[in-house]
């Protein structure tokens, strides 16, 4: 946490510390160009199907390329942990770290969800977010983060020495086993760092520790995505409920979440720039 200092402060410490910050990955040249067309396409959305994810559980859903999907609050404030995969290749999955490095700590309308190496393409674009009004609050908190990993039984065991099986990591793993027939050990390896849908988080100003606070989501709020390739999604309803007090427990009130799949006129999508797998030659300097 960099709160303990044992080294000697050099004479030029201020000079070293007061240098200008530089954005690591400027994205001006890859800014979203499809959003205006996607917003036009939204005007003709038709619901195809929906599923309900019960509290402290997870379910799988499938989205075809060119379809939209929404995650919606139903009965009360509830956080969800989202994994997405390319439908025909589960090795290609959401890469929260690189998404964070390019788009920032919290995602909203126009941001893309990138896949892991060696693919590094956009799996989905966020097309609407009813919580975009929230921005960043006085504590530096915001919603839909890509800084937390997912609540898991290993950290729970480390901190409290208890076995808890209904955290998001276990929920996501269980869904892959029960609904896709994947062996447990393989399923757990496929589960990856999530988009924390509706979760309100940030870093404390003093120690820069990851914090959570009660989500501002209310029934009827939703976040909407456009599938740039066929997707397999897995969504867990977090056992922390609105994550305003604790998670990985049965002590807080939890609510279901809804996932709905939507189609639109393909004519409205014909001019979209398509998402492509990275064309890096992958020889890594070994010529």
C-alpha cells in the first residue's frame, strides 16, 4: 500500500515526483466509430428472449453477432459479475486488464470489452447505460468497474478461514459445469476477471485500496451491449447484493437480475466497422 517508508528520501525527490503524467495508451486512433449507427439501430430493437438469474447464482446466455443484450435490475439494487467468451472458442474471453488500460477503471456507453491475447479484439460495445449520470462521486467511486476481480472462495478462506461456495467465482464455475457440461477443473480455469456490472467502486485516496459502496442501481436500470461476434455470456448475481456492506456471505439482501437478448434490422448494421482479430504475426522476434 506504500504507507511504510524505510528508505531515505533523496534531495531531488520533489523534482522526480512532479513530472507530468502521460496517458499510457492513447485511444484517439481507435475511438468508437460505430456508436451513432448503433444508436440508430437501437430504435428498432425487438426482444427475442430473456432469462432470470436467481440471487447468489449464475446462468449462461448466448448472443449472436449483431444482436444486443441487456443486464437489468429487477426487484432491488443488485450487483452482477459478467464473463463473456467467443461462442465457438472459449479460450477467447474478456480481458479486463487491457480493457482497463485503454478505457479506464469504469466502463460506460461507447466503451469496448476487449478479448485476451492473441486475439485482442472487441467482443462487445456498450451501447446504453442508464447509470451514466453517476459519473465519479466525491470519493472517486463510479459504477461498472474493471478493477475488481470477482469475489471468490480462496480470498474468503484467506481472510476469514471459512468455505463459502456461492461467491461469484464459484457461481460462474458452477454455471459452466452445469449448463455447458465442462469438467470442474477446466471450467474454473475458464472463469476470468469480470465486468462488475452496477457495482460502485474506487480506490481510497490515502492508501489506494479498492473500496465498494452501495450501488445506485434501481429496478428498471440497465446496461446494454452490442455483440461484435457471437458470444457466450455468464452472469453471477453477487452474494453482496448492492455491495454496500459486505460480500461473500448470506447476510445481505440479494435480488435477481434479468438478461434479455434483442435483435434489430440487419440493414441498419450493414455499414458498421467489424471487429477483427489482431493481425500481429506472433513471431515475437524469433525470426
